[in-house]
C-alpha cells in the first residue's frame, strides 16, 4: 500500500530523469540521510562511531570504487588496497608539503594520484582480460606497497614507514571528536555516492556496462574501448584513493603500508560479492555485512559461553570465525549471486504489490 | 618447487575451468595433517596413507559442496568461491591441529653437497635433487595420464567443452570428482616438499600467490607451461634480487615475478603455452 | 533493512556481555591478541601466559588487595583495523574501563598512540612498538617497556664486541641486517647506521618481503658479502626459513643473532637441525623452573583452569613473555593502589602513575618468584623503557641455553636519538613537553 507509484505522473523530461524516480524512494533516501546526519551523531556512542560507522562508510566508498570497475565495467581488480594506499600516502604528502591547500583539495588530489596509478595499471586491460587481468592487478598491489616502503619521500623519511595523519581542519574548524570525523566522512561519502549513482545512469555508465557484457560487441557498436576501460580504472581508483585518505585521516590516524595488504583487497571484493555486484546500494550493504560479521560473531560466542557457562578456548572461536566467514561467502555465491542488493530489489517488488499480490 | 604447486592449479583449471585459489590452503592442510599424525606416533607410511585418503575425500567434498552448485556460473564467480574456500580450509586445519608450527623431517639432507660446491661452485642439496625428481615423476605420470588413459582423455574432453562431453556420454560428475581428488594428492606432495624445507606452518598458504605468476607466464592450461614458467620465474626473480635489488633498495622479489608475467602478457595474452584466445561476438 | 536488524542484535549482545561483568572490585584488562593467522603461535602463547598469571593472582592472592582481575579476549588478527575495533570495544568496559592495553603488534601500537593518549589509557608495548615513545614527556601514555628495539640492538653490537674481544675490534667487521620488510623490521636501521659510524664496521641492510618464506636471493647476497655477523630481525615464518637458507648457503648459524621475536621455540623447531647453534637475544628466558611458573602450575593448571590447550607450551619463550606482561600489569595496578586507595578498581590514568613509578628491583623480583626470569625494572616520567637489558641464548637443538648474563644497552647512544626523534614528533603534532619535575 505504502510503496505504490500509481498516481505519480511525469510531465517533464527532467522529472522523468531524476535519480530516484519514485517518490517513496526520494523520501526514504532523504530520511536516511537525515538520520545519518542528525540522529546518529546525537545518539550513537563513541564505540559505534569510531569503530563501526566510520570504517563502514570508508569501506563502503572503497567497495563502491571497486564496484564501478568490477560490477559496472566488468574488469576484476585485486589491487583495491594498493589504490587506497596511494590515496592515503599522497593525502599525507599533500597536507604535509602544501598546507595552504586545505584538507579537502588534498584528498581530491590524492584521489587523482590514485586515478593516475589506476590508469597505468589499467593499461594491460586493453590487451588482457579475465583472470589474467586479475593477476595483472596483483602486480599493482605488490608493486605499489613496495614502492611506498622504499621511497623515503612518501613517508617523509619515517624510519619505520609509518605516517601519522595530521589534524583535519577545514576553514578553521577542527575535526577531532568522533562525531565530527563521522560527519566529515559521511558528507564526502554521500556526495561521492550520489555522483556515482548519477554517473552510472549517464552515457559513460552505459558504455561501462556494454564493455562488461561483451567488450568485442561494445567496440563493434562504436564504444571507444581504450577510453572507456581506462576511464573505469581512473574513476574506480579515484574512489578508492579518497577512501584510503579517509582511512588514514578519520579512522586510524596512522597508517603503515602493511595496512593495505592483499587481504584488504579481498575483503573489499567480498563486500561487493555479498552486497551485490553492479549495484551502488550493494556496496553499502556488503560493507556493513563484512564489517559487522566478525564483531557480531565474537560477541555472539562470548554471550554463548556466558549463557552456558562453558569455556570455549579462544583459538577455537577465532578459527570458527574464519570458517563461518568463508562458508558464508560460498553460500552467498551459490544461493544469491547478486547479493543483498538483489534481495532488497525483490523486497521492493513485493512491496509494490502488497497487500494484493495478484 | 613452484612448479609443484602450479601443477595443482593447472590440473583443476584444465578440467573444470576453475582457478582454484584454495590450492595453497590445501597444501597447508595436507602438510599439517600429515605432520600432526606423525607427531602423534602414527607410522610414517600409515600417516601418508591416511593423509592421502583425507585429501582425496576433501577434494571430492569440495567438488560436491562448493563447485557442483556453481556449474555454469562465470569463472570469476568460481574463483571467488575458492577464495571463500581458502578461509574455510585455513580455519579448519588450525581448528583441528592447532596453529603451532611443526618441523618435518623426511630424512633427506638439505645441505649443499660438498664436492659439487667445490668443483663447480653450485650449491645444490640432495633435497633439491629429490624435489626435482619428485616433480619430474609427477609431471611425467600426469602427462601420461592425460594423454593415454581413458579418464585422461575424458578429462581433456570435459575441459574443452563440458556440454559436448556430456553429450557423448562422459560421466561429468565422476570426472570432476576425480580431478579434485588428484588435486588433493598433488597438494599433499607439494605440502610435504615445502613443509620439509621451511617447516609446516601457516605461511604455506602464501605459496599459492607465488604460483600465480608462474601460471600466467606458462598459460593456465598447460602442464608444460607450469614447469617452464616455474623455472623462468624462479631464476629471474632470484637474479633480479641479487643484481637489480641493491640498486633500488632490495626486496623486489615480492613483485618482480608479477611484473615479468605482466610484461609477458602484453606481448602474448594467453601465456607461453596457453591455447589461443579467440574473441567472438 | 538487514543492517538495522544486525545492529539491534549487536547492541543487545553488547549490553548483555557488559551487564554480566558489572560487579565492583574488579580490574579489567583487555586481552586483544591473535589466535589465527601466520603469527598465531606468538599471539596465543603470550595471551596464555598473561591470562594464566592473572588467574594465578586471583586464585592465590585473591587479586590485588581483593581486587580481582578480569579480561575479555578479542581477536585482532595482527591487523590494524581489527585491533582498533577491539580497542574501542574494550576501552569502556566496566568497572573502570581498560586498565592498560598490550596491543601486541607494532602496527596496532602506532594506531593507538593518539587514541590511548586521548582516552587516558596506557598503551604498554613490551619489547615492540614505537621506540621513541620511551620519552615519557612527549608520550605520556605510551610505555615501550623493558627494552626497545634500539636498545636491544646496541646490546647486540656489544655482544659482538665481547665476542671479538673489545669494541675497538669491531672496526672493519661486516654485519648484515636481515630484516622483515615492515615497520617492525625497519626500526633499527638508523641505530645500526649510527653505530657503524662510531665503531667503524660495515653494515648492509637486506629486506625480506613479507611473509618471508623466500630468502634464497638474500642469502646469495650474504654469501657474496661474507659478513662476520648476521642480525636477524624476523617474525613468524621468516625465522625458520632464514635458518634453513643459511644452512643451504653454508653460513654458520653461530654467527646469526636474532631479535627476541626471532628467538622462540616456534622459530627454531620448524628449522630442525638447521637451527643448532643459533643465538637470539631475549628479555625473558624460557623454562618452567621458576617460582612464578611453578605457582601458575600449582594454582591454575593443577585445577584444570589453564589457558593453554597444549600444556607443554607452559614455560616456552612466548608463554613466559606473556607472564612478564602479566607481572608488569599486576604490579602497575598494585603500585597505583598504594597511592589511590587499596582495594579499589584503578582507572587508566591512575595505572599510568603506577607504571611511571614502577620499581621492580632484585629484591622485589625475588618476592614475585621471578629472579632471573626477567630483569630489574625501574620506570620514570622521563624514561618509559626501564631496563633495556637482554640476555643471549643459544639453541642446542632441543632447548634454549642462556649464554650470557644481562647485557646492558648503550643508553648514551640510544637516549639522545630517542629524544631527538620524540622531539620531532612533538613538533609535527604540536605537543608541548610535559615537565617531569612537576610530576608528583
């Protein structure tokens, strides 16, 4: 009853082409944003903000970046963490060496640097695809981390290769409490997510999807292969780079190159698998799922051993966590290859008909 | 040594089109099971037999539970499923046997042979010879197996086009189960070799990553490619570390293999011995 | 939406586990270690030692002046993000929040420096972490206790000097620093370079990429250099691999000196015979023949309460290191209680005072049953390190034998470097130095 689009008529082209054509969706998104911007900072405690919500937003952004590349343009990448690393370390350098720039422009520049790296390592995608390309992006993963560790300039010659992010200050306003950091992260992520949503509906987005579905066919109908693929790499890396900068500045505060291992790349890949490949919403759902799962499991086991009074050795719990994690990924791939976002869509379809399914 | 691991990958890729990322975890699982059995006082050969049985059963179970339901999915999905599998196997093996590292002594000395070192300046240990011997035997027997036995032919037919293979009456399910069982066996051999060299511990799972550039270079579907690729990568990354490494700060081994593979791919996208890729609309 | 349901369950679970602990007279210490992954042997052993020591104190003495220790385990996977999440989860734990935290990872320590300082929770990194944090004026809440990497490195050079028959004999010697390519591995490069200038030896730094199971190339280089000593700064699988590769390269293991993270049973057993003769530094020793370990066996294991599934690991290097972690934690709380009220639960800020005034002299160690088990330790507002001494032990194929007494580090070299580096950090961050003479 509630989710009904009957009676909503589009009388102009502009109306027909809005990002969210259904009124209920618009209301829902506005509500969600309102809750995220106003209610959450007021009521969430510090643990929630700095240990769950901020990383959730950051990983959503990284997953979004990967989703643009893998989900929309069909190029599998295992180098997400490397692009994040470029973003994090370049942001550090821009803030350090050009303090007059301000933080937000530094983040953007860092994202552009990541995009540059993405283009370079995206070049092989013109020749190779599939697994071979995946391995090519692995080369990027290892090379970038190595370069960061070796090149003293990037870490400002810190002997241990660890950098400490500077204070985040915009127009004299210091973002130091978890609430403020959260708001900053949220704003950046919200803007970029809307941009992505829009971009994917544009000509570029459609070109991406054509390449994904069959690149030979796409080039036959006149989509410039080189431009499209490299653009996908660039945009994706830009998103990952900004996510990396946020990771350093609003989440951990310090970063070392080892934080951006292959493991992180895999984790982000899992996010889009579970959330939904080729879906903006899916990136968010997947990130939330992957971040909350281990925390939820360990708390569950803790509660279980309290309730039963049984002492489960911790090593067993830790290993069970791994098994459940891996098992769930397989489960999702088998049962719902389109991820949580697909479930959400099905739910919407049902809602449309509810309560009269026939 | 890399070739041994790479072989496991090639095998499965050839027959089922799956790039099995979990091969490294399988190697770890096999080695750990074997060592734990031996340490619990089980006779060497008996332990070998039990582990072999476990690995075969494990391989078949993986095929049945994970991959059977995913038949006809895009290869990338299968690939990601095996990453999930890696997590499960790592957790499982440490759950069963604990996370302590173990030593594994096969009774073969891993010290350079004096006379050889003095006469030619080459440092080769008995263990090196033994390992290459094992690899050679394994490769030869697998090649024969693929080329001349009925099952081998069936395997190749399946790899080519599994629908056509099924149409001519090849029992698809059995074939895949066999492939995974053999992959389990190869994992065991690789696990023993690597375990004896570096000790049996978690890091065994990382060798899968090392095998990747080998595969790329050699081509995913070629046994010969796996061996030649293994040699080229092994030699060139060591040489690069020694001669180029000091100039740029060392530690280039971690990515050098990938860059070689990458450059190579630009010239020949299907690898050294891979089958030609033809694009069709 | 899925996320919200999850969130609700989660919140409920947090509330539940929190409620169960809400009793007075407890002292909460988070046990944020790791039980899975490549470094699990170290993480699980140290966790076991520390928790067993708490259990022993609770069982034998009824806690510290009646305040019992509680803990909650959290898996960090040796991963920064997970470590920070564990920290955030544990820091508000009742009754007084986290007393202090052993992050057990150099990376996590770095991530917690600012958070711990802001939340007033001491970050205790025994034998790892950020070296220059030993300057307590800049880092009031960070305690790289007992010995830092820089200190132990000078002790190693001293040990080499002893072997060579005097520090002046080091001139012209060649040393290779084989390090794990990470923050941890790179920490000592500046100290080694500085010492190389002073004593006139040559040092070559060779990086081993993570995880370190491939070292043929590095050992090939070592064969070309023919160094007099190889310093091994490994972690996890890198150690046995190094020893095996050394054997293959024909390099004598007696000339390899490991850092303490390269010197546990778990590091040498996988290498088998190749490890014989290998020397490692350590700030604690192995063996269960100490009163404190005996007490743990009597009060904890005899009742079947032990933390280790495999009892043979009690008394191993990592386990005993965990006991050392336990001892400094308990004693810091005891010290804090002397000032802020016996029989009360201490806050992080109070325990920080306890840590800064910690004085574990020989007599005190004897009371604890830890004579020879660990070194005397005295911390202050200026000096958050304390001891700085190490013992060297040699592996004979079955066990570690201590071959030297405590060797002191060269503080005249290390301390100025620490202060210079800390001052630079303070400048970058705009921190004003604490005036230690005004501390009560």
